[in-house]
């Protein structure tokens, strides 16, 4: 009986450790993904278009107000040096 208790306690602890590890790994992955985005300053982001180039015409724009590669709120009327026109 004592062995059963020990085993089940071990299983519970191992499964808790695995759950914590998986959650920690997910957090690290999401932080890494967020950190891979450039700051608006580094991307030379501006809230106004550059000529006829604007975020809502860029393949990297994620409506309503995000970008795949630049951090923070992104205006559909904005622009940065990573602009890539939708085809
Ligand atoms: S122009 Fe720059 S900030 Fe705007 S969507 Fe494209 S890559 Fe993102």
C-alpha cells in the first residue's frame, strides 16, 4: 500500500513538473516571437503613408492594427522601411 502511495505521488509530481515545463516553454516561445519583431523606431515606422505606400497595402499588415514584423499598434495609414506591396 505504501508503494502505491509513493508511485502515485511520483506520478502526480512528474505530471505537475511536465505541465509547468510545457507552460514555461510556451511562454518562452511567445516571448521569443514577440522579441523578434522590430521596434517601431528600428523599422523607421511612421503613422503617415510614404507616397502611395501604406500599411494596409503591405503584405505584412495584420488588420486591424498589427504587423508581422513591427511591434505595437500599427495604423493602416502608416508606413515603415519593411514595406512590401501586396501583389
Ligand atoms: S509597412 Fe511596415 S509597419 Fe506597415 S505593415 Fe508593412 S512592414 Fe508592417
